């Protein structure tokens, strides 16, 4: 069946004086520019967090002559995790991809509250600077990103700076979540019911709810810690009769839903990419949408599975074990729906699909090794070992980060009007896939060999050295992969092939407008009648063209 | 078609093979949850193998399907531009693949709860040992015999023991992988861990919760002995403890001081050349501390300086070393006098 070029309302050329200068970027309230600000800022933090990771790996490969003192090492891994979670994964997905795409995908002109949106972004750099500045003020935070008291209450001044920084970043997250909730629930274009909106938008909707509902719990726990540190209170002072485990409950009540904030938008990206590159619709749209909501709901009921060794009653531990296993069900449903989307398709292995399939294979490993830690008696052995480090990195790198790279390759043409190099993208993919597995697979073994987390060195007699050296090699390979991406990015900005509005023959509204879109996004959006509006309009145009061709022959 | 089966099956098989090869790297003796030396650790290890088995089966099946699908349904270059069948879903299939994982997980839950019940609690007359974690060593007290050891837990084989675990400063975690799961040592709370060592030997113990700069150094050994040897050791220890009390009361004693320095866990952070167990690298080396001490703080003689650095560690940090790391260890005046007497011999 021939498909004619879909007619789009013309968008006016951008007049020269309206082109973006520095002042425009600093004062913009345009969701697309704010999204790009988020993407660039969080990617820079990703690089900083990666450098910290390489320092950690160097330390653990050289236990006989570690480069960092134990005190400095504790700061480096604390900052590594803090950057990666609070300054990269969370803000890149919701602030970067979410901001850029959601208004476009629902056919809106901008977010419901554009100025609030700008505020959300501008809270991020100061939050990040506060966290990092500890190094210059006598020692950065050094109690882990989890910051358990009493250790965290005793830490250097950088811990206070860290607390302030994270509270600011949490505020940014809450404001962003509010904005998405209002935007998605109120500003969808004509015909776009909740069951016709893109699954990425569904994922941001649930994520936004988590941000708004869970982050205040973290703020509570951190403010109490801040008051103990700087204002002489005794919330977490055992000498005053306090139960320090209370902090852990407050912290994890947020930080468990937070990991769904870190993965649900990634799931959304996968749900966008697979149908386009398989040439068929997502298998089980409603199941994928509802399982997202189910994960969001049950995500509030599992937090104490991070605390199985604190001495809780066994009944409580069994409850949290049960809830954790329950969450595996909607997650598994998604995996099968994605697999079924690919099955029977016409798979075009361009970069976005390569990363999406990489996501599926790697996230599966992370999900399954998580099931092992869900089993309470097994977790009593695996908790606080390198098995957990393997789990978190398979889901956050093999999962979220692979989805992020897939999304970057997929939407770079929309944002810049140019295509990225497929050849470089493929090389990067394989380098990173191999690097990921070399780095984190051995950690399963280190965990069951008894290697605890967060140690600055270990006796050589333990036998941990060879696997650690392997992991360090893999880490540098991953770093090399990231460098390839940076090269691809800059080359494509200048020399990439022009993309046009819809280079991938996609389904959703962001591809209806030009690449990059004009400031107002759409001059007019026709009524939406399914969850794949662009495909519908393409087919209609082809139908009209066939009729016209038939009419001409007469 | 067959080629695709082979290709994807081969890649999955290669991955499994590689993993197995690495898995078969023998774990070092005395440090792994998978070399259980107690019935408790054995129950946990068995449950681990069951969980791992289920996970590996799911992994192999789904990874195979993913790779097979990716290879089989690749678009042929130069093929016709037709859309594949636009399938939106299949309710029966979706219900099946929701129910099957649920059934597997419910079974796993039941097995796990049963294991938790079997791990149970010790008989009421079991021996209790007090475990206190502190930055950066472990103190074990045998209350009946008044014996205290540091980083050296001795147990009689075949007898259930209950460890009453707490901390005197920050959260630590007591973990001997061969003997059972870990339990956190939390200030203000006493947690209980129980196991029955079933064979003699030496086992590695670690601190498994980040507790500061010396976290990696908080290592201890567990020595499981024949009952007779254990009783003898306990009696010797009780006698030695009584003798030490008498010596301390008689005045500052450098030999007692040397023993106290080891008991209080100073070796986790400090090195004294030639002394076993004093190999820490977190704080300054103490091999010649008596000669260095006089020059550290102007106006303070060596003895006064040494006393202050133990009683008020935050008052002064030797340049080049991290501040705020050395904890204030509880000690009596008599103990302090003997420790300082010992340190003053290290010229």
C-alpha cells in the first residue's frame, strides 16, 4: 500500500531576531527549551558521576595500594550515588524527556504552569552545586546516599550541604510532578482520552503522582537530620531515647517509590520505541498502562525490604516480602507485552530499537536478581553485599540508562532537526553492553563470596581481586562507550542528515510538527481517534492519494 | 528458521556457560554464605539455590525468546514495505502470563515463610554472648565468665548460641557468612541472632553496614572449638581477666597496657610495627609515638598529649589525617594509665 506524504500545516520560518541567545535560554519558560536545559545539565552530572564511579573502581582494583584514603573513598561513593540518582536519573527522565515530550505528545502548547516549570529546572544546578561543594568545605557527605544516622549526624560539614542540596532537588521534583499532573489531566487535545494517550505520557502521569506523594516523606527525614546536626535536636539520638531506625522508615518510604520514578519513564520510552520499529501497535495497551499504575501503587507498600536486617518482627518482614513479590507480577506482564510487540513484527534495528532490546535483556537480569533479595532469609545473607550492587546497576544502567540512550537517539532528530550517526551508535551499543556485563555480572559472585558494600579495601586473601579487576576493566569500557556518544552527538549537531518532521514513520503527535518544533508546537491538531494518530492520518492521506490516482486514470 | 533457533540458542548457551565457568571459581574457604557451617546458614543457602534456580530458568527462557524474536523478525533489506499484522492484544495469553508468574511467586513466598519459621529461635537455656559493635572493632562478652574479647569470638561446636547485638556509637552489622545471616548492631536497641555451629574451624566475620572510615577494617574471626577446649579457654580467660583487674589496681602497667590496646580495637586504625593485629592505616602510626608525642602540641609534654588524644580525640588531629574519625572509647582511669604507660615505651 503506497503511503503519501502526510500534509501538515506549514510552520512559519523563525525570524532572525527571535533566534535563541543566551538571555533567551536563561529566561525561557518554553517546555522544549527547559527540557533541553534539563537534558544537558543532567548529562553533565552523569559524566561527573561516572568519573566518581571510575575512582571507585580504581580503588577496588588495587586493594594493596588504594589511591584514596578510606575517609575520602566514603565521600566519593556517596557523591557518586547522590549525583547519579538525584542529579541524573530522576531529573533526566522526568525533567528532560518528560518536559520536552509531554506537551507535544498530548497536542498542547506548553505545560500548565510554564513559569513553575522554569523554577523546577533552576532549582537543579544550585542543588547539585551544594552537594558537590562539600569537597571544598572540609569534606563532602560520607555516609552513603542513604545517610543513616547516627553516622550521618556526625559527618563533616559537607553532610549539611548535602542535606540542603537534596531538599532543594526534592522540591524541584515535587513542583515538576504537580505540573505534569495538571497538564496531563487537563490539556490533552480533542479526542485524546486517557486510553488514547501515548504510554510515555501514562508513565509520566504515574511518576508525577509518586513525586508529589512520596518526596515529602524524604523531606521530613532529611529535615529532622538537618535539625539534629545544626540545631541541637535529638530526633535520631539514641542517648536521648530516640529510635534511629525511624529515619530509615522515613527515608525508604520515599526512596523506594523513587526507584519507580527512575524506571517508569524508561518503561514509557521503551513502549514508544518498540511499536515504531516493529511496525505494529503495542501489544496490550491497557495492560501496559494499568500495570504502570499498579507498580506505582504497590511501590508504596514495599519500602522495608531495604531494612530486612534491622531486627523487625518476622510478620512485618513477611508482609514486605509478599508485597515485593506482588510487584514482580505487573513488571513481568510488561516484559511479556513488549516481547509480544516485537513478535511477528518487521523489526528495523536502528539505534533506538537496539537500545530497547538491550534494555529488555539487561533489565530482565536486574529484575530477577532482585527477586533473590526479596526472599527474606536469603536477603539476610545478600543484604549490603555486592549482589545488591549488581542488582541496582543492572536496573539503573542496563535498564534506565539504556532506555535513556535509546530515547536520546530516537528524539534527537525531533529536537535538532538532524539524524545521529547509526554506525557510531551501533559501536557504542556493543561497547556499552559488553562493558556493562563485564562490570556488574562478576558482582553477583562477589556478593555470594561475602564481599560487603562500601568498603575502601579488602584483604587480598579473600580472593576478591580478580573479579574486581574484571569489573574495573568493564567500567572503563563503559566510559569509552559514553565518549563515543559524545563524539556522535557533536558531529551530528553539525553534520547530521536533515531529519524532517517524521524520520522514523512514528505514531505519536510530536512527529506531526516540524523538527525542531516551532515555539507554539502546533498550528492545529486534527481530532485524535486512536492511540496512533499519526499512523491514522498517514493511512488516510494514502487512501485519499489512491483515490485521487484512481480518479486521474479515468 | 533453524538457523535462528541455533543462533539465539547458541548465544544464550554461551552466556550461561561463561557464567557457570565463573560461578565454579571456588569460593575462598571460610567466607561465603554458600559454604554453610550451621543449620541456619544451610537453610538460607538452600533457599538461595531454589530462588536462583527459578530465576535462571526464567532468565534462560525469556532471554532465548528475546534473542530469537529479534533475529527471526528482522526486516529483510530490500523487502516489500508492508505492515505486519496489527495485533493489539490477546486476552487469554495476557491472563495466562499474569497467572503463571503469580503462581511461581506464591510458591516461593510459602517456601520462604516456612524457612523463616524453621530458622526460629534458640532453646531457652542457650548460651548468650553480648556483642557490641563500635568504631572500629567488635567486643564480645561472655557474661557468666566475665570474659571479654575483641575481634575474637570463640564458640563451642554443636551448641546453639544467642548473640545479643548492639552498638555503642553508629549502626554496624554483625555478619559471619558461613554461620548465618547478618543482624544490625544499632545503638539503643539490642537485636538477637542465633545459630548452632556444626563444625570446628575458623570463620571470617565482617561489619556489613557503613560505619565510617574504618568500616573495612572491622574484621573479626570466629573460632569454633571442641566443647572441652572451649571450656578450658573460657576458664583461662576468666582467670586472666581477674589477674588483669588486680594488675590495673596496682598501678600503671605497660604490659597490661599493651593488651588493652589490642582489646580496645586500636589496631583497626593504628599500626605498631612488630605487633600482631596492629596494622591499621586510618590513623597515625604509633611505632615511635613516645618520641613524636612531645613535639605535637607546643606546651604539652608527651604523656599529657597521649592522654588527651585518647580522652578527647577531637581536640587535635595530626596534620594529614582525617579529623573527627577517632572515637572516644570508654575506659576507666586505671586502664588509661596503663595504656599511656605502654605507649610511652614506644620510642
